[in-house]
């Protein structure tokens, strides 16, 4: 049984076939744009393509919540991949009620994601 969600990815044009093999496609056809970066979507990404996304190419991705998992943002710089629970507005932070502050693990995950995100964004700049 599968659990599907809407997912989008931004990647280099040369890496597009790797994502198309997973079911991604351009949301809108724009023949006037032939830049080095493309945006693709998969309206029925099975479990947000967990464990199927390439790890050796830079990309940025996000997916909505499915029935059994929450929305996430994913960044890969071609060597490291990081992901965080997120909403359209920002990150979801795990809260330690007894200490009345965010968990150390949650903050570390967000910091790791931001570091990989910055490297990936640099690699995806035209």
C-alpha cells in the first residue's frame, strides 16, 4: 500500500532525467526557458520518494504531508542530504515541555539542513 503526496524539486537541467525517472515532470510547459535550473513536480509522490532521491546531485525539494508522514523540506549538495519537518510557513520544532525549550536534536537538524541548503543553493545558481 502506498501513501502519496504532492512534491516539488529544483535541480540542474542536466539532472532532470534522474528525477523524471521517479515520476517528476514540469508543472507548466515553458518552452522559452532553457536555463540551467528546472523545477519539477510529482503530484503523487509515493512516501515523498523517501530513499529514492539521488544523493550525488544537488537539489532542493519539499513535499506535503501524506497520511502517515508530515511535510518536509530536503536539500542535497551532492554529498550530504538533510531534511527537516516543515510547513509552508517554516520549520517544525520539537519541544521539550519539561525544559520549556526546543530539543537539542531538533535545533541540530535545522542547523544541518540550513548548512546543506546554502551549499545546494550556491550550486544551483546560474
